[in-house]
């Protein structure tokens, strides 16, 4: 990549955006005649020349970027299709939402997950929608009474998570409740600091990472990284303090840590041991 020019892959734009000196200056088209820039801000010829020189320097990387973008587009179209189906569901079936359910679908909930990639599966009591929440929840404002999310938020970057929390706040009705259950990074960090190899090994064994970790790289740092980043699918560390602040910034109130509750949280010993839970209310 050039020093000043970068390409931004954003599924909303359908074309890579061109960032120059931290400003989105337009979009990139590749045609049979070469590259074309669709400018969204007026630029002097000097800056344009600089950008074209940068783009030429990164020419080899551009096809791969377009390929990556192409892979994201079907997801966007699927999102549009699934969103239309969700919009057509009766309001009563969208009052309880579970985000990032995986296979743990809850009866009486609208369960949402990017996985499995099989579209919506609807029955009388349980709805599963295959949806990427980063593209927004296709739900009306103030339409849900309860949103539940377990071990999901940490799979988003900080910016994605903040947008997602604001989106949850939007769809909850006044007095509606959010419950989140997340990995207890604080506990893991303390075990790391205490050189608690047994705990770290047990966690890694559970997630079956140990098997493919090279024997010489099963040290505290390796075990900590594997566990805490869960094979690099985790993108942000939340603890009670930073999550409370993020929720408050979205307008949530009565934010407090809540005890693990197996009537809603998974009744699995490992989860009980390694999670913390937070609840928050949308103000009246
Ligand atoms: C660690 S699993 C947790 C599954 C279940 N909630 C539990 O507590 O065991 C995280 C889930 O979040 C889903 N997920 C991650 N990013 C997502 C996104 N952007 N939109 C919807 N689901 C997402 C993943 O597909 C995965 O099923």
C-alpha cells in the first residue's frame, strides 16, 4: 500500500473506497481501460496524480481486494432477503431476540446468527434468521422487550460493537432489557499473571487448541493468546467496566453485573466458570 492512499473495503459501498490523507475521496472502478476514480470530493490535479501513483504502486493487491469485496456482496444480498422475511413476521414474534445464537436457538425468540448459512427457518415458536448484525437489525424502533446475547459481542471490533449496542438500544422499547454474557477476560488475565498453567491448559483443551499447538509454543503467552483470542475470532476485550461505559454511552440505564443464570444462560460448567453477565435497561 502507498504511504498516503488506502483502499477501504466497505460492503455498503459495493466498491472499494479510496482514502487519501484520512479522507474518503471517492470510489475505485476497474474497467477494461484501466482504473477510474469516481470522486466524491473535488481534488486538485497534484493530489490526483499522487493518488494515481499510489494506486499504481498497489496494483498487484487490487484484484485480491475486489475478490474480497465480491465475497462480501452475497452476504449483503442475503441480508436484504432475510430482512424482508423478518419484517413480515408478526410483531409478537420479534419481542425476544437472541443475537449470535449459533445452534442454541431459544424457543419463543427470534434467533440471529451469521451461521449456519441456511437462510431463515421459521416455525410457530422458534425463528432462526441468518443475518450479520453488523449490517443492522431489520427491526422497528422500540419493538422488542428483551435482547439476549451470549459470547458474541467480542466477535465484533470496537466500532462495530458500539454501532451494534446502539442498534439494540434502538430496537428495545422503553423499559426493555438487554442481557449479555461474555468471556471473563479479567479472570483469564489473573490466571495468566498467577502463572496458572493448569487453568490455561484446561481452557485450551476444552476448545481443542492444544492438539495443533506446537509443543515448543505451549507457554503461558501461547496458552493465553489461544484462549483469549479463541483462534483469532475475538476482536475486542470487554470487561464489566468498559462494557458498562459503552452501554451508558448508548443511553442504557440500570447497568449492572448480573449473576450467571442457567434458566437463560447455557447450563454448561465451563461457561459458568468463564463468563460474566451484564444487564441494562432502556430508559422510559
Ligand atoms: C462463541 S459463539 C456463541 C454462541 C452461543 N451464543 C453461545 O453462547 O454458546 C459466537 C456466535 O456469534 C456469531 N456471530 C459472530 N459475529 C456475528 C455477526 N456479525 N452477526 C451475527 N452473528 C455473529 C457466530 O457465528 C457464533 O455463532
